[in-house]
DNA sequence: CTTAAAATTTAGTCTTACCTAAATAATTTT
DNA sequence: AAAATTATTTAGGTAAGACTAAATTTTAAG
C-alpha cells in the first residue's frame, strides 16, 4: 500500500536529515515537519513497527531509514524533483516558486503521470536547483560536485547545484546570474573573510561564505 | 479556510446531483462518493452547521447547496476540468484516462497553478469531454446544447459534449470519431427503436439511444 | 560527580472522516 | 389503512495524525 501523505513527508525528511550519515533526531524532524516532538516520536514508533519496517529506531538514539523506507523516500523525492523541473519548463514557474507547489503535488500524482513528465522532459538528471533526481528504478545518483567555497583564484567551474530553500535568497542568486549551468571564474580569494571574487558572464561579484557554501560546482580541468 | 478534500468531493457531487433542480438524496450521494449513507448524513449535518452554511438541509428531504457551497463546488469543478484539458493537451492523456488523475490533483493545486494552466490553454470554455468550465469568477456558463437523440433525418450538427465516465464507452466513441468539435449529419431516424443513422466524416453508423442521449450537439442553422 | 538544561518519550485528548448496527421515518404494496 | 420495504438518521466505534502536559533520559556545566 502507498504510504499516507504524512508518512511520505516523514520519510522524505528523514532521508534528507540522514544524508550526512548520522541518524535524524526527533527534534530536528519536528522542526523540519512543523510538528511537535511528541508527534514525531509517535510516528517514528509506528514506522518502525510496520512490516516491513520503514525506519530503524532506538529510543533516544534517533532514526534511520531501512531499505524499504529509503525506497519510499526516493519515490517521493523523484516526484518532487520531476515536478519542479516540469513546472519550471512548462508553466514558467521561477525556481523560487516551484517548491511549495511540488510539495503538495508529489503525493497525488500517479506513476503514469511521473513517467509522462519524465519523458516529456527528456529524463532529466537534475531539478531546477540542480538537485539530482532519483532514477526510475529509485537509485540516487552520486553527486560529485564541489562547494564553490573550496575554489581558489583562477579556477573556472560550472554551477551544478544550489542548496537553498529561501525564495529571497534564490531570487538574489538569480539576479546575480548564479544558476545551474552557468560558467564562472574565481578572480580572488580573501583568506581573512573567506570571500570569493567571482566573474559571472561579464559581471564580477564578491561572495561571502554564506553564499559560496551553498553553490556546488564542477571544476574545469 | 479551504475545505478539506472530503468536503470538496461532497460539494462537487451535490452540485452534480442537483443540476436537475432537485435536492440530492443521502443514498445517491453515498453511491457517488463510495461511502455509507450514515457517513453522508453525518457530513451533511456538519456542512449545514458551518458558518456560513455550505448546504441547505432538511431531515429526510435531501440536500442542496447554498451560494457559499456552490461557489466552493465550482472552484473544484473548475480545477478538475482545467486539469483534464491540460493533461490531454500537454501530456498526451486520452480523454478516457484523464478523469482519475484530475480527481486527485483538483484538491491540491494552487490558485496560481490554476491561472497558469488556464492561460497556457488560452482560457478554454470546455474540457476534453465538452463539459463547460466554470469561469475564473466562478460562474457556470449556460449550456445550450441539444441531445443528439432529439435530431431527425437531414439535420446537421457539431458535437459539443459527451456525457460518459466509463472509459470503455469513451474509447468506443473515440473509435467512431464521435468527439467534441466533430461535424455530423443525421441520415435516418427509426421511430421503432429510436436508432439514428449518422454520418461522421465519410463513415456512417447506426447509433442507439444509449449513445445518442449521451452526445450533445449544436444544430446547424 | 552532581546538578541543571535540553531532548525525548509517555499518557491522555482532540478532530476528521469513516464504519456497523439499531432505530425511526417515508414510501410502496397489498 | 395496514404491512412491508426502502431510505435515512442516531448511537457508538475505529484509525490516523496531530496536540499538551508530565515524566524520563541524556548531555552539558559547574
Ligand atoms: Mn510534501
Ligand atoms: Mn513514482
Ligand atoms: Mn471529469
Ligand atoms: Mn481555484
């Protein structure tokens, strides 16, 4: 049976919070899901009791996904990211507007709908923010991008991915031309404040750590 | 506040069942909603108690929509029919496949999404089955079509609307070329079985009442 | 190592939207 | 007009998923 919308949201957040290899804490989940910690404990216990279990859970030790849970999470994430790509491509949404809409649609589209938009988009590998889209057989491709913050003077790169949810930040980056697919070149690095001076097209901008750690690039050889 | 998915479905069904001018019965609603009559009574009482009331209800006398209820129903119907049109246009769904998908999406799309697809489609007035789409300000246009069953020999007409939910019937009609926008001409009428012999393109078919009462046309002057 | 603070879990409620079984009302049949 | 049938409502439950308040554990500080 297909998990409820609530369960899908829990699994998706657990996936995201455990990408660093560590279990997700009750509090972190509560914050991400806009729900009280007590509710999270209740849901986690339920997910751990499902057959097959969707999460691995030890009291007070946080929670991780089982393989069944991970599969269900990737299913939702695939829907979400394909939807974002599709809303941008076919309805002219901007990348700061798509998230909310995809957040609701992801739970109700059919597998047929999923196949149709994937095909219509040419089976894209990244969403409008550059996040990798899980494949049709629910494997997450490995991301080999590098944070812009680790580049130094004279290095050139292509922006692959921007990790930001805040629409204001996204619009700001858009206005600077810092979007996936764009070529950039690092002009200067300041070791005191970690600022990077970056050339984008013919414009040059000085970017702080708060921005350069959120942009992931592929370095030019 | 936006009504729940359940309430939206109740209001939509009540709208449809009361289009003939009569109140909708508990049993009919239960059948349409795949729910038990007792559940319908419960929900109806709740909808009648809302402020403002969404339905008018007298015990044992059936239920009708208030103006607030009708507005909420038209909102859902507009979503449904725009979605159907859009799924057919942009994702290549056939008219027998769209209904189910739209039935789920209608509850979760934003008003922004609604505006975008309406604009992308050129503000269409009918969905793929020819059903009228409520306007953006939630008025239902008047339908002035005539059932094909009432035409007689030598009359010509354009198909406007096909009232059928059964995918098999829809596919059959599609195979006969009986779809909205198509020109037809009545060759012969049989008063014994009410069959109509109809020319569609260069093909001629004999259609029974079960089909001719489901096809609505605009008669050529 | 003991205490204070923070995180987590338990216990008990609430709301929504269903259900079944039983009671009542309305409609048909005889 | 009474009896039988059908439709509808009431009463009492269940399941999901949230919440608050209180109890317990874990972690951090002194
Ligand atoms: Mn979601
Ligand atoms: Mn899927
Ligand atoms: Mn429909
Ligand atoms: Mn709307």
